[in-house]
């Protein structure tokens, strides 16, 4: 997974699962070249408004595999 793919995937997850008022704080992490992936995913888990569907859970597993 390239850095650009990582950014796209994290933005997708943030857009889908995080409330509007929390999104900007997470977006601020993914604009950097060296993304703190564990921190972003921890915050995603903290701020998510509903359970992850299976496809998105698999996406997170892939993000961890390639970036953590």
C-alpha cells in the first residue's frame, strides 16, 4: 500500500465513521508525509459512531499489516 493509497483509505474510513465535528482533527494527521497510522486508527476507534462493516474491518487489517 502506497502512502497515497493509505491517505485515501484513511480519509474514506474517517468520512464514513466519524462525526463531522471530529473529522478535522483526524484529517490533520493524514496530510503529513509520515502518517501516525496507529494514532489515527486509535482515534477512529474512539470517535466512530457505529460498528465497522466487514469490508472496512478487513481494510483496517490491511492498513495495519502494511503500515504498522
